[in-house]
C-alpha cells in the first residue's frame, strides 16, 4: 500500500521576480485554510514535482512548492549567475512575504534540508516548525564522500567506475579536482546545446552513448547511490522519464554548488544550530543512506537536543514508502 496521498492539482500558481533577473515558479495546493507548509526540493537543481504534493495530507496542510533558481519552471533555465545559498534563502523569504504568510512549517529532504536549516537559522521567527530528512550538512567531508576512495565508491564501486571512466587520470587526484573537471565538461555540453543528452529518451541509445555526457553520468551516479538496489538500466528509464532539462539542471547546478562548498562556511549549519532552539524540530534519516550518510543527522540531533530523531532502519537515500510512512507519522504530530 502506497504511503502517498491521492493526486491533487495546484489551486494557485505564479512566477515571482526576484534579484538579478531570476523568476521563481511557485504553486500552492491542499487546504487554503490549513497549516502553511513550505516544501524545499533537493539537488540543488532538481526542481519540485507532483510527488511532493502527494507527500502531505491535503486536508490538513496548505502546501507551497517552489522551483529554486535555474531549475524546473524557474527562469532563466540553467542560470548560475547570482545562484548561491544566500540568494535562495532570500528567495524563500521573498516568497513568504509575497504570499502574505506570517510563518510556515518548513520541510526539506537532502539538499532541501541544507536550505531549510540555512533559512531557519536566518529567519527563525518565520518558521513555526522544521522537518528535515536525509540530512545534508554540506561539510567538506560530505562533499568529498561521493568521489573519495574512502567514501561511496567503496560501497558502489561499479557505479563509480562508470561515472569516473572518461575523467582523465590527472584530474582524479582529489574529489575537488574531479568536481572541477566535471563542471568544466558540463559547461562545454551546455555551450554545445546539450546535444549529448538529446538521445536520452531514445530507447535505441546505449548506456555507453549516454555516458559520453558528463551531465548524464553525474545524475546517474547519484541516482544509483540513492537506492539499496537499482540497476543502471532502471536508473536510465527513470531519468528518461524526467527528461534532459531535469538532468542538465540537476547536474550543472549541483556541481556549481558542490565545488563552491555550497556557499557555506565549513560546518556553518552546526555552528549556528543554537538559532533553532525555539523551533519545534523533527529529523528523519535512513540508516543506509549512501548519498547523505547518517552521521550528519546524528550530529544535527546532538547540536539540537530539543529535536526528535527518527531513523528508518532499512532504506537508502530515496524517499520510498518506508520513509514516507514514517514521514506521515511525523507530520501528524507537527503543529503550525
């Protein structure tokens, strides 16, 4: 039995002009008189999707979704100009003001947890409750994890081998060097009009052909890490359904953030955790998360002793029914 709620349609949508020429897509669904709830997507660069609408009780919550800068239905697409964590925090506050909300519950998984924590620390008086899942603190060890011999490649060596194959040996000396090479190659693909991704939906295109694209390999690798057991072919099918624009934005914007330390000071979110002391807080994480290892959630819980920590025993990074069922139980107790 699925832990998702039935499909619903937004009752209100819009584009909000913010700084530096960016325009943010936003939508609202659920109960207009319900508890205000902001849902922040992951990535960075993933964009919001209808699955986020279905994660929360539409009779209890008034759900707001937004596409962050450069991705989804926000414009300009793939723009990295003025695209930093501080910009996104300002965007969230601008959207709250635009919608006329005094305070709201803030939920974010993965990168969404990073952004939710940064926003709540900047504007604690505007957050009535904070729920974070698959916690990502954007620390240097977090950022090295995916490409370090002591990190995820130990658990997914075949997935890492597929990812790293085209990277020249001289750029494999460190995770930052790998990220820099990947980012530059993604920029080349972007300048070429994303032609390497053009066959993503073509069933005749082989994985070897698709993996000529660094944009494809970056998101493919993360997606393969996200599940306890998912083949490369299943991953390819899922990415084809989401399309080239999704893959390009997710890979390029994520690489942009990661190679810049997510535009945070090292361990900033833990250092500023005291600013969350008056906000009711829930932390949800999975024991076998290979994208965001559980140490981050444990550290956050220690820095926020008022928060409740919920550990899902058997699950990876992906938000499966095991996680959604626990999230439903957590949200049932959240008050605005």
